C-alpha cells in the first residue's frame, strides 16, 4: 500500500527540533514508513465506546509536525479532562523525557 515518509533532510526540523544529534540519529534508525490510509481515512468513533473514555492531552508548543493551533482544535473536538503544556518539539520523549514522565505520572493520579 501507499506509505508516507518525511524527507531525510526535513526530519530534524519537523519532529526533532530541540533534540540532541545523538537522539535524532537514534530516532531516524527507528523510523518506518507510515501507512497513508491511517492518516487519510476517518475512524468511526461512538460515545458508547471511545467517547466514554477520559482523555488528557500534552500540548507541545514548538511542534512543527502538528502546530499548536491544530493540537488545540483536536482538544476542542474530542474534549479533554486535563491539558498539560510543554515547550518542546513533537518529540518530548527525546528532548525532555524527565519532564514528560513527570507529566504522565501526574496525569495518572
């Protein structure tokens, strides 16, 4: 099937803008082609199933893959109980793993 890949020279700018060179190298080694249909097709959801689950969201304000305004639209569309903001790129699991872990832990309480 059709797949989506980000150009090698754009990866850092789009996903890893605030990550170390070492982390970018590791990330690139782990990337695989994303199926296009996952991003192009709507997934049916219902209030009886997915809609009843509580949702939280971590906004990455420096994200160049999904700009903050788009993240905020997604939050408004699905409704989130709690929203946390981090001044990171799309990949806080590389650029700010300790802070991300603290936020995730706090969201479980």
